[in-house]
């Protein structure tokens, strides 16, 4: 069995990949940042509007709050600047014994043993090879176009189950435990 897929990198998809990386392995930072903003606002409210420190604390908390989870990383900004409005298409071929990724030139061979986590969201799948690196697959490009069969095919070869992309809506202790159980450490045997 063989599957083919691709992803077209542009400003939008680079941002989505960056968000997936941050949400998958650095979600706790977002929670800490959110808690900090709430503490600043609550502390400022406790100090009162008549106190300059109270006003500054509330303003700072309110200014920082919208940026929780929205700021692009430095790497994403560099890639977007490099693309300069162009698109870059990555092609994937998933086989029984491994997968290739290709942007022009020669294809790069990849082993399923290098994948440590599988993450899914509505339009994209992510095969993480490191906490800061993932192969992003646009599900609309999948051939043959049977998503559930593809996910089962990849999961069987990697040895972990697909996990949803972390969001503030779906994250909790149970989800955190499930995510940890379905993340291989580099060099770890398949689960």
C-alpha cells in the first residue's frame, strides 16, 4: 500500500504549523502566560483604579492577554520572510517501510521510527519528528483519499495513536495523560 499527499507552504500554512508545534509541545507555556495575565488583571483590580500600580497592572494584563497563543515564533517569521509571498510545495509518499518528502530535487527518505507523535486537526495532519519539527499533511491532497485508512496505516507503523491538537477547549488532565502516553521519546521502541 502507498499513499501520496502534499502541503503547500505559504504564510497561512506556516502559521498553522507554528501553532501546531506550540500547541503540541509548548502548550504549558501558553497556560502559564494566560495565568500571568489573569494575575496581573486581578492584582490590579485588588490594588484599585486609584493606585498607579493597579492601573498599570490591569493595562499590562489586558494588553498581553490577546497575544496568548497568537504570536508567531521567530522561526515562522523567518520562513514567511523567506517565502516573500511565494508558495513552496512539499510532496510526500508514504510506503510500508518509510516515507519520502520532496521539494524539487531528490526526495529525502524518512523512517517511521523517527516520528515521535501524531497530531490531527480538521484540515491537517502532523507527523512530529522532534518537538520543534513536523511533517504537515493537507488532508485534501491525500491519495487514495480515505483519511481513516491513512491514519490507521501511519499509526500502525509509528506505534502511537493520533492525538487532537491541544486547544484551551479540549485540554485537561485526561487529555494531557493521553498525549503523554502517545508520544515516543527519541530512540524509544514503538509502543
